[in-house]
């Protein structure tokens, strides 16, 4: 029987080693170059046929794909609610993706009645929810944050809380509130002061490192675990060792590396930042610190051979409430000063909506946005690990959520190639699949 390489298998070669990676099933096989040449000549294909790395010449790729797709269970339950408490911020980070919608510190803030109606809407739609406080800087609206926590506990049977903050407004009182209510915290910090303060500045353009560290100190004093969100970009690409050292010194519960150039498409600069992030992840993991974007979302599913088709809660799993009560699905698409005309497109209803969100055509469409439903993804070996990338980037660059996010595509392909060879080189041998892999959660 004449055989061919499965169309969904990517072949990587390094020296005398050949790696076969099935982009759908996430299975990997390793053979020598000599064995590979024999196989291409249809000599002794053996287990490679059994495991479908090799397939008959008359292989029906469409049936193979549809059979695989039919066996995947993709959760479309809404389980996340973003509360954008304000569009104001006490920082003016130079790379901030929402900077064009920021106002003065006394800008738009969510009011009591909007917050009450938003919680009631969440209670009608979600049995078990994580409420994420976001902004702007959410701690500029502390009273409404506290109200939402209290009222949500009253109205929703199973509720958890999380907050993304710059940390500068965390004092003794707030740290106590955070601890009492078990609010998960993600703090943004880009490294030591000389690196962080290049881009993360206050309204009057002063460095923010000392303010952030003060907030971190308050959390540590109260023994509150927190994650760090670290942005990598052209401004700090060549100082990654200092950034890693700073993270290790702080010792957060987890870290999320945000790759700035992923918002700007594929380029040599973007590829260099991806390489740096991959190297950073390895160093952090060696020190017991787990990276959310790379380890949790890529390495873990790769090792477990568990495909990941959604990389964002916006794909049917979340709702977003703006300060003035508009309701949408992507917190990155809340209209700013440059796209106010898009309100009706991306935030089509308000907190007064009385129907079930899962039945709304907007949520139904976004829930279907997975790589399995995007024709352009079908031939990519990253289809089961990409997670679909960022729909906002697809809209901004190509005008539709159904287009690919090319920067994430490239990031995924780079990551997979490194993982394939790291696995071959035994770099994951120290991972205890029954302990570490099961404990890892997306913390940022």
C-alpha cells in the first residue's frame, strides 16, 4: 500500500532528526532522517500508519477533519462578566490599547443603578460566574466595586472575583477588602524601574514603578497572592534578563507576558519578541513561575494532547458591561474616541436587556468563532493550539471576526516548533503530569 504524509501533519527537521506533528490531534512522532527517507519510499511505515501520521494515497482529508470536529466538545456557556468600572486612569502608559478612550481622572464612571442592573442581568444569565473588574483603572471607582461584590454575592449562587489593576491605589484598607473577598489580582509591571518607567508613566509623565511596588508590598503584607502582567515590546526587548530577574525577585503566583507587537501584525520585530517570550518562559518555569500565555495555553495542552480552540472568553463565554451600561462581548472593542460610530456594532444592547444572552444572535455568532469553523485555519498546523487569536485584531486589520489574526498565527507556529524540539530534548521531563499540569490555571 502506498502511503503519503497526512495533510494535517507538519514535518520538522533538525540535523538527523525528523519530527512529525499532527496539528489536529497534537500527537508527535520522532524518527531519524534515514527512517524518514525509507518511509517516503513506502518502506516499513509501521506504527506511523496506525497513528495516522501516514495515510493511504486515497485518504479523504475532509472526512478525517469532519470526524475529528464532530468529536470535539466546545463549551459555549457564558461564565465571565467584565465590569468596566471607569474609562479613567491615573496612568498614561504609552502603549495602552485603550488610551484613546481615556479621560481625566474624573471621567466616566459606572453608577450605582447601572451596576445593580448589570448584576441582575448576570444573575439571570449565569449560574456560576467570574466577575472581572477592569477599566481604565477600576480602583478609581472603589465604591461601586465594593457594591458589586456585595450585591453579586447576594444575587448569584456561585461567584468569584478578579481585578486587573496597576496596583498604585492599593492601600491597607483595599488590601484587606481584597483578602476578605478573595479577589484574584493581576498587576501590570514591566520590570525594574529603569525599564518599567520608559512606558508606564503617570498623567504628568512621571515613572510609576514606586507606586506599583507600593501596591505589591501591601498585597504581600496581607499574604494575598497576585499575578503579574508584563508587556514585551521594542522598548524592552534587549533587557529581558533584567525583566526575568525582577519577576523572580517579586515571585508572583503567575505571570502573563503580553506581546505588544502582536497587535501590529507579523514582522521580524514581532518574531524576535516571540522568541524572547519563549526564552523567558523557560527561565521562569525553572524558578517555579508559570507563564499563562505560553505554558498554560500552549505547553500544557500540547503535553496533554488536549486541543484548545478558544484563546479568549469573548468567543461566546463572556459579557462586558461599560460604565454607561452598554453591553457587549469584547472589552477591547468598547468604543473609544476613534471609533464611536461602532457602538451599535459591538455593544448592541444595554443592561436593560431582558432576554437570555445565549439566544442573542451576537453571542451565537461569536460563540462559533473557533479555528474549526474558519476555513483559512484548516490547513494550518496550529489549528488545535492557536485558540483563534484575537478577534479584535481581526476586525481592526481585516474587518471581520471571521478573518485570521496573523500575528497570533505566527506566534503559535513559532511556539509549536520550539515545543516539538523541547519535548524531543527532554526539557519537559521534570514536569509531573499528575501534579504541576493539573494545578496550572490561567491566572492573568
